[in-house]
C-alpha cells in the first residue's frame, strides 16, 4: 500500500530524536507499522448519561475499522457532553451551551497537542454537533463530522411519541388533563433506546444543516441510531477521511458562504430549531465566513416549508430518512432554485450531484412537493424593535399567529416562570417575559422548553406569547421569541420591562416592541443596576465574562 502523507504527525513520530515519543506510543499498543501511517483522531462525545451519545463507542469502532482499511492509524479520544433534555428546567441546563465551547476547545487541544493528520468527530446531542464542527473549522484539517443518528419513536397507546410529548404531558398533568399514572406510563415508553431526540429538534436540525454545509457526508445522519446499516456508515466515514487526507482537503474548503446559505435553507425548509441560528453563526465565525442573523430571515423568507416534521408537524427524523432523506430535500430545493448546487461536500461531490442521487419513496408524505408546501415561507423569522434592537429569533413553523399583543408577565428566572405556569397564573393573552437567562446573565442561555411545553400541555400554548434572552429547545412551538438581544444582564431594553407593560409581536413587520415610550425606557435603565454575577469562580464565571451576544452566536473567542 502506498503510504499516505503524514503532514503533521511526522514531527511527532519520525526520526531518532522522536524515540521517546514512539516508546510511549508503543506502550498503548501502537506498532512501528501503525506509526508509519497517518495518525487520525477520532473525537468521541460518548457519555453514559444520555441516549443521544450512549452508542457512540460502537460507532467509533466502525469508524476506526474504516480508517485502518484505508491506511490510517486511528486514535480515539473523548470530550464532554451535557444533555439538554435531562438538565432542562434546572441549574444544570446552564452547562449546555457552555459545553459547546468546551467540546470545540478540547478537540482542538488534543488534535494540536498530538499533531493529528486528519480528524473524524462523532456527535449526538445538541451542543456536541456544532462543537465538533467548530473544532474542525478552527483546525482546518482534513476531517468530517459524523452524527450518531436519531432515536426510534416510542409507542404510547397506539401512537408514536417523543420526548416532546413527555414535556407537554407535565403541563397536562398539572392542569388535570392527564393523571400521574398516565404520565408515568408515557415516561416509561417515550425513549425506547439509543439515539438523539426524534423530531426536527436541535440535534436533527443541526445534523441536517451540517450535511447541507458539506462537513458531514450527505445521507449519513438520517440512518437511525439502531439501524444495522449504521456500522457501514461508520466504516465509510473512516475510509472517506483518508480520502480527504489524500486529496489534502481541509475543513474550511467546504465551509463557504454559499454552503452556509444552503444550511440555512435546510433549516427553513424543515421547520428546524431556532438554535440553528446560534450555532451556524458560531460555526461561520470559526470558519471566517461573514454571516449575520438577517441572512436567516432573508433566506427563510424565500424558502418554502416542505418537511412535515415534529414539533410542529406529524413525522420524526426516521420517517424523513425512509421518505428519501436529505438528498430528497436537497433535490426539492435545487428544483426551486434555492440551493447553491456547485458547493463542495466532504464526499468529493457537489451538493447538486448529491441531490441528483435522491430516491423518493412512493407515497411518502414527509417531504412535500414544491407545488404543495406546508407554508410558502420557511420556519424562521428575525424580529427587531424596541425590545430587541439587536434582533431575536422566532420559529413560525407549526403555528399560524402573525400578531399578538398583551400584558407582560415578568420573571427574572426560568424557575419562577415555570412555577407560575404550573400554578395556572398565566392567562390567555399574556406575554411571558423570562430574562437574565442570556449568554452572560444566565450564564449559559438556558432553554425554556419546560415552560413552553407546560403552556402547550395546559391547552393555552396558542393563546399566549413568550420572549426571553435565553433560548428555546428545538421541541418548542408556539409564538415564542428567543435570543432577545441585547440581553438583560448587559442592559438591554428587556431589563426595563415591568409587570403589565404592553408588548406587541408583529411577524409580518418583523417587530417586537414594548409599548412604553423611549423616554420612560431610558429613565428606567438609568436607574437600573446590573445584577451580581451568579457565579464568581469556575467555568461559568469565565464564560460569563467572555461570551458575546446571542446575535453574534454567543461565542467566547
């Protein structure tokens, strides 16, 4: 076999002066033959605490087989992961977004410290997906991101269910619409095994987006976590990274402006998570690609909503895979003239060539034809206005309300808002305001799924609105504005809102406004003092000091 290039690792392993390094590497089982080959990092986000990532050791084993088959020496290492779904509604949720930076930092450190020639990054839960991609963008090595696949839906009394149903059942139980025994039965059946949350929540949104941006092999993410075919997906990824190394293709060569526009279109067309805005902004920054929140509004406005996926629709990610998957979605967007077809992908094919390989399952209802979209425009809008001068994000997939006006119900912590919802103190017409949960103020920008799901479960999700400087889960639906910027902890207008103030949403006009005069708002802010930091030491304190605005991706570097 012709030896492949060791662009970086030769400095670690070759020559008489590197004998001490080789001695230590032999202690972990590597041979002279292993060390003559390129060293390929396999960055694993395996962790025992969540279904999304629990199976990634098996995925890593398949990837390593493929790397060895193609002439490389795989070296697996691990990083952190934090489960959004498990920590939701607790102080632990503050660690979620922070973990994205730690994932990226730790992969970068190991890859630089051990001079890897190439890299495969394995991911599952929400923040591990953008975190792994951000690391590849920084390193610009030949590499790719491989998603572990989606969980199978649970079965509850004859219908498919996901974790979204459990969150909403909490509100239903609090309002007497469901018994505790019903809730327990649903809890036991909603998550039947390994894989990331099943709807087009944040994990599947980002997995889709990374295929469209080109850093993940198209079609790889859709294979369900428990599908026997996932082993071959892993082996193929291992072989592919060696081909990337042979070609000398660095990650940034596919992370172009056009590729990011394709990724945004995929989020808009699938009714994806608002977190996609935050993560693509962060990834673009790492790749050196100019991107702003207004690009999301512009692209979503021209992109039809085609995929009938939860939380607003009927189907889950595994249904989309069986229907034809991301290639079919790409083919639809290409047909509409909404895909930049010449953009490269890690496979070596352009995204147009990938789309041309689409095979649509006869009679499928998941991905609509262009002539019959769910909506003529995509699932995301960006609002500005007196409450969000730097912007905020609203997901309009799954609901039809374009306007709402009501009195502010103000809470300075998520827990206080959840308690009010559970006590039935939120009434139709209200606008729930949850602040001091932004990137710096939280710190960590918690998701508000416990609150929004409880409102839906009580049956008033379509009669209230909610805004926050925190985030929403991909499972959130309803009229909810997240990422309000500037955030309250840094003196944004949301800090000036008082109980009972009128607030208006106008989706058509792209406005979110406080119905209080500018003069009164300025006076309130003059008398406002920033709250004391919630953490004075450790990783949260460091993050709070360094993190940027949500409108810039909430990055720390």
